């Protein structure tokens, strides 16, 4: 099942929709094959009934393990759109994690030797306000995924620049931030001197930017204090 169109913003397009690599199913699948082979061997060799029952129970447990892992695999998706990264997980309890492209400060990929043979690996992204990278594990062709995200970020920044939005420099100790300042600068009425909106309206718009992740909690608190000081 693809990413629902009803969850897309106006003008937003899906560039990539992935499930985890089949490596995610490897361990339980191997266990099922091993237990099945052991059960067949036990039947052929006529081992004691107790050992036969133990192998059958182990096979059932491995099948349940495989079924549970498959449900997690089928209900997990990594989606890259023209505006954001979206990770969705869960069958009964559905969870989603979103990161706006213009919030990304670093994108990298990681592969072990086995991952390189299987053509899978992890993609790591960093954004302001987080102490460690967000890791998306066991994705197919991680280098290609990383390159696609980089291209979309560059295109997003170019689109803002072409629209006349200024992209202010971000402090060097935070690393490069593609287009992040453009979103904040282009938002009309938020803390702008002489804006026609009243203070309450500006606070509401500021809260919306914070909810969407465009600005950090620290930036929200700073702007909020500045606005309240004008009352």
C-alpha cells in the first residue's frame, strides 16, 4: 500500500516509498527453515517422541516469530516527498515521524560488509534540536536514498531562492542548514516590526511553526518573549 494521497500537502509529491530490506525477515526465516529441516530429520530417523514434540513446538514458535516480523515489515514505510521525510510504523497502534527537508543539517549512510553484499544499510539524518542522528535502519540501496534526499533538499533551497526569499546564514556551530532560514524568513507576520497582525495572532502563527518543526523550542521561546514584551 502506497503513501495515502490524502496525507500530502498541496503541491507535495512522493519521490520514494520504501519498506525495510528483506534482511529484516532473514533471522526468523532462517530459524523456520532450520526447525523444519530438523523436524523432517526427526521423523525420518525415528527419534524419541519427546524430542519430536520439542522440535514441533520450536517450529511453531519460529513461525510465530516470522509472522510477527512480517507484520512489522508490511506495516513499516519510509517515504520521501518533495517536502519531508515520513516514517510510519505499526499495525494496531500506528505511529508516524516526520522531518521537514529544510530542517536537515546532515545526511549520511552506513553499511556493514554484509549490508554491502545484500545492498542495504542505514540512512542517518541530523536536524537542529536533536543530540544524535535519526537512524533509519535496513533500507534498500541507502546510498541512492541519501543522494535523492540531498537532491530534493538542494531543489527546495533553489526554489526558495528563486522566489526571492532571503536565506540568512546559520551560525557555524550549528552546521549547514539548507533552506531552514528561508522558511522562517518567508513566514509573514511572525515577529516582524510593524506587522498588521495583533500580538495574539502572531503568537498563534509562531505556535503553528513550532508544531510543524520549522522552528525549534528555543527559537519559539525567544520570539514569544519578544512578542510578549511589546504588550
